[in-house]
């Protein structure tokens, strides 16, 4: 990568969250693909072409269902609206999300290893992931445990259907300076 600061956001990338379902009634629920619709990030790249800092800010109330797979029935508009309200009111409580790197290093395997602090619902916790940059793209993937942030697994049917504690977060963006 060329040295400089690369700006990321919905205009040049996708920030997605994937949830899985668990519990005795998990066949009734859906695995969800959510897109964060209001976010911005930066990747600072040093003179040697290696990223040196990563930052991300997102509006917690901007997660929107893109797809629901599995389940006994397709998600309807009322289901999607209910999911949005549950995420906004019960899970993220309309609070903003932030990530700030504390360490960015190129490993012997060539991958860029990023460590930093993720803040969800007002609580920070360390997170680590690999960042891939090249061919005009920036990609990253992290597994986040909701319980690390004091987030109770969303559940219905008296706990028989729950969102799994671990969610997958991915960024796929094109480089823009």
C-alpha cells in the first residue's frame, strides 16, 4: 500500500455482522447477515507500506438486516422491524461503537496483525484480528463475544431460541484516500 491515510465507510465498503442461533428451538430462528449503514474508519499506512494504525466508529442504531437464513419460515417485514428494534433497544441500546488499535504489526507470515480496544455499550475490551490489504482492497474479520461486553444473549421463547454469544464482524472495502 502507498503511505497515507485511507478512509473507509459505506460509500466504499461494507461493515457486516453475522449472527448464528442456538438453543433447543434454534431451528425456528434465523442466522442473520446485518450491515452497518452508518460507519467510518481509517487505516494509516507508514512509509514502508505497512499499516500503523486502525480506527473505526459506527452508529449502533444503524445495523440493518440484509438476509436471514434457516428458520422455519422466511423473515417478513414485521420480523425485520422487530429485529431492528431489539438490536437498537435491547442489545446495543442505541450506543455508538468504536475501535482503536493499540498495536499493528506485520507478522513473519506477511499478515498484518491488529490489536486494539473495541467499545460496545460503553464497555471496552481487547480484540485482535488480521488485516489484509492489497489489490485496491482492505479486508478484516474478527470474532466478537457479546458476553465480553456485558451484552446478554438476545433470546425468545423463554430462552429456547438465542443469538449465539459469538458474532462475526467483517470489513470489505476499497482503498480511498
